[in-house]
């Protein structure tokens, strides 16, 4: 049976909390290593469920993984089995990132075609178009997408219609070992992509322009295995910032990069938080009651869609009405019904949520539908009257190492059963 997190709303959170490496960087960096034989090391790896699932993907492909604390060693053999089966892709759609690296390394890749999920339809057409521009061919048979590169991958001009994170990453990995120069136009600019480029450069890749809208990759013949430290998780850091804000607390988040959360911090200031930042830390002091503020999610450096549910939880108790617009996913407001069970007053019209702030929430049983909404429901519980029980906890485990322990160390009345 799924476990539950029980949280009793109460006083302000206070103290310090450390965050680990970014889920959305490390999952791709675990796949990057497949491009060259040898022993690779990743440090600052979070102890989260998605990393365990990606370890299963790597082992299915033929690599050996050993995790000790927050260090992961991966031994990549000379021969790989270039496939990601359905049970793994269903459990974690980020498995599709093997397409680019396996095509580059093996000239072929078989990946179960991912369906939609709780956030929406989530197609991978842009990934395929980018790889096709580089000479890959695809066929879809019985739910399995088979890619091959008969003449080898070659550098190309790749024009992404939308700065998709996954499509940028697949194109990048394929380009690193392709013949000639590739330019990815309208590339995603996320800090996690910059960190993947950083790891690839350490391995010997020739990449320029990451962090801008055009990434240039000159293909190289060989790469070497390296040790790489994963960039801090801005979403984990941002979630603890909202925990401080919603509880009217005073929390220092350590080992993070506040610069990667500029827009999220601008909005937290607008609701009334006092924020102090250093190079790798930030202090968030929450207001007694937040002010209403409008938020629209956008690709980086805009407000992150993965911070939207936490922000809606915060705005649900604001003084006034906020309009929250979701521009990335077509079904990201599904959790709002659970917040409504706690007394939130939120109307959803297509991609807009009208959040009419209420004076208080009231604890009750709720179900976490995905990682970030799960975290948001726990945060709402911190401010609710009485006990909130969140089930669907495995979603939260996918993205947060010891969420309960960390909140508890800040003084939350929280436990897991
Ligand atoms: N899209 C397409 N076609 C494509 C690719 C994307 O239409 O070929 C659309 C998607 O359907 C979606 C939008 O573009 O509506 C954004 O998708 P993107 O490709 O940028 O996202 P992703 O690579 O699938 C990563 C993160 C998500 C995060 C998004 C946006 C990982 C493993 N996942 O997904 O993280 O929301 O970028 O920043 O990196 C999470 O951590 O909770 C999470 C969902």
C-alpha cells in the first residue's frame, strides 16, 4: 500500500536546509555517460526515486551502477543493448533521453513510445525532427520507436519550434559525436542544460553558446569518462523557499544557486517575502499573510512551470485574487481539486487559474497526482488548520530526497507512515 505523509499545520518554519543536485540534470547526465566506455562518476546525486529508475534503464542497456551516498559510479561497457523498454519509460518518461545518446554511440535505438501523463499529452515530435535533421530515421511499430542512423549522424541546422528541454538535450547528445557542426536554434536555456554541456565539455565535447538561444556543437571523434558534480536543484530550493513563505517562517536554503531562481524570487518578493541571497545560499522570511500576485509560467528564465503548484498553494491563502497562467502543459491544474478540498477557492478556465485567497485552509486527506503538486499539497498542509494526510507519496519521492526529514528539521509537525 502507498505510504502517506501526515502534516499538522502550525508555526513558522525556521532553520537551515541543504539541497542536492538537480533531478532534471542528473537524469540526463546518467545517460550522457553511455556515449563512452569506461568508469564515470557523478557527485551531488540526490537520493530520489527517478535516479533509481534511471539506474534500471542504464543496467538494462548494459552499464553497471554503484551508488554510495550521493556519489554514483557508472561503468559503461564496450557493447550496449540500445533499448529502453515500456515498463521503464512508463515509470519515467525522461527515459526517452536515451534516443540521442544511443543513436550517437550505437547507430540505433529502440525506445517504447511514451504516452501522455498527468501533466498533458507531452509529444516527442520535436525530438524526432531534430534527430531526423541529423540523418536519423524512425519507425513506430507496436508501440516501439526504432531509430537508426544508416549513414551515421551528421551535423545540421536544427530549428526547434519551441525551446523544448528534452528535444534540446536529445539534439545536443546526438550532435556531440556527429560528423561536422550542428547549430540548435531556439534552444532551451535552462541551467540544467548548461550543466549537461559542462559535463560534456569535461568529457571532451566541443560546445559553445549553451545558456543562449543558439547552441553550436562541433562533432568530435572521442570522449573520455570524467567525474562531474551535479548543479544544485533550483526546484528543490524553490520548494523550500515557498515552505518558508507559506508558514511565515525564516529559512536559509544552503548549497543552491539563487541566480537560477530569479523570476521565482521576484514573485516571492511581490507576495511580501523578505529575501537575502549570497552565491550559494538564500534566506526567505515569509509574511504573516501573502499578497496576491499574478504569475505566468514560461521557459527559463521565465517562471518555472514546476514551481507553479507550490506558488498556487501559497496564493490560495493570499489577501486578494491572483491569476496564474500555465503556458507549458495542457493539464497542469488537475491538483486544484485537492486544494479545494482543503478550502481553497480556485477557478480554472483552460490555462488560467483564478485563485481567490481565503483566510485559512483546513487539513484533510488529499492525493498527490504528480511530483510538484504532491509537494504543493504538503506545503498547503503546513498552513492548514489540523491534520492533512497526503497519499501518492511515491510521486514526491521521485523528486525530493527525504522531504519529510528536511521539513521536520525546520520545525514542521510532519511524519510518514
Ligand atoms: N513538447 C512538444 N513536443 C516535443 C517536446 C515538447 O510539444 O517534442 C511540449 C510538451 O508537450 C510540453 C512543452 O513542450 O507542453 C515543454 O516540454 P519540454 O520538452 O520542455 O519538457 P520535458 O523535457 O519533457 C523537462 C522536465 C520537466 C519540466 C519541463 C519544462 C525533465 C526530466 N523534465 O521536461 O520536469 O516541467 O522540462 O521545464 O527534465 C518535473 O521535474 O517535475 C518535470 C515535469
